């Protein structure tokens, strides 16, 4: 995963910790991709330790696909994300080791960026991958169904090397009978997780909740300051700046209720934060998939499902209920960690 690209990514690990405590899933490993993947891995390691998941190994990818990303990619740093001796560059080896010890058709692999490691495993340990992996969840990889070839193919990203890796992974999964679960990342747009939920979780005083609150508030206010500056300079500019869609920010983050330009802190007005990774994780679990709207495509008896919706309101059933569930799961993991941490 491109862990740390969003301000709330630690919430994904918090949800995983709660679900593991409940026996709903078992988090086997975390592999970070896209530069700076070492910083991403250190942040994930620190968050897992703080959530009492020290036995979940973390590695970073060394594949050429992962290294092809921009070294200036957005990364939200954490105070506990210091360099760790328990993180190394053996992403492929870590996933392979997990497959070798897992029961047949028991693993679900979630990918949010750069499929280089998965592609390498398929190429070098094809039979092992086919026998151990039940599903692969692809968050943020747009796809299309090609009827004449009875297949699901990735949309082109414009990067030839990355497109080739994506095609290889998509085609191999279908050839090997490994189900794919494909979710467009835009489904997180407007998901109703307001600042009040973040503030409530911060009251636990767990470092994950406090840092997430700080980063989200700084992120929202930073975009708001850019918005105000552009509105004043260009009389109502509504385009994009530095990869930030200001129109989408107003519509989804603020719920189409823009504060007055004289207001500096808009955090209390935030209606939605980016929970891409949390939603991707929940799509790994059958009972939570019932919240999402899917297209079903069958190939040789295996169902491949796609949610290609471009907002939460379009693609999620009862989003408020799912939001409350996420709020509960994050809170449980934070409080459990604090209650079981010896001073």
C-alpha cells in the first residue's frame, strides 16, 4: 500500500486491529510502495507497534514499478515513524513467506498502488500464488470489461511500464482463477466521516488519533487558505492547484457549504476525510462488501467484481451506517491498545 499518502491512513491499521481482535481477519503483513517507501514503512511499523500489533511484519518494495513513482509523492509523517531496524526491503520475500505458511486459498491481498511485487511473485512463484491466494483487492486501479475477450482489463495510466505490470497481474489472476475485487478510489469522495468523529477519537489521547486529528486539520485548513487566495486573486477560481481539485474539496470535504472568506479555521465544518485505505480494507471482508454496489463479471466459474462509482453517495449503501461502524472500530482499537499498554 502507498501508506501515508492520506492523513488518515493509520485508521486503516486501527480498523484492522479491531477486526483481528474480533477474529474477523488476521493481518499477515504490510508492504509499502511508491517513494518514499522507506518512510512509509517506518510510519506503518510505528503505528502497528502503538496498536499492539508488533508481530505483523513490515517491508518496503524494491521493485522497479514501485521505484518509478515520484520521490516527491505526498507523505504525512508521524512522530513515531522513526527509522526502524525491524523494516527491510524484502517485500517480495515477505509476501512469499506468508503464502508458504498459509492454508490453500486463504489469503486476500490488498493493493493500492504499484503492482510490481505482486507481478514478480506471479512470475516467479506462479503455482504458489494460484494455490494460496483467494482474492486480490485492487483499490484505485480503474478497469473495464472487454466482452469480446471475456476479460477484465485495466484502464491505461499513461505510464507504459506500469500499464504492462497491471495488464500482467489482471490477466494472470483471471487465468489462475484468483478472484479480483476492484474499487475506484473516488468512492471515498464525500464519505460521511466528519471532523467531529476525528475529534471524538482524539479524546482517547492515543498517538494515532492525535496525529491523525492534527494532520487532517492542518490539511483542510491548508487547502482552505489556498482556496481563499485564489478566490481573491481570480474572483472565484474553481479549478485545480498542485493536484488539488478545489471544486471537489468544496463539494465533498465541506459538503457544498463554503465558509466565509474571513474564517481561518474550517476544521469544524469538515464533513468528510479521505478514508480510501479503510474502505479498501473493508472490501476484503465479505460482510462489509454488502455496503458497496458492485458489477459482477464471471470468468470460468470465478466471480470478479467492480465498484466503479465516483463518489460515496453513488457507490455505498447506507454510508452513514458504515461510517458509524468505522468510528466504532477505530475507537475500540485505540482504547484497547491504551488499556493494555504497561507504563
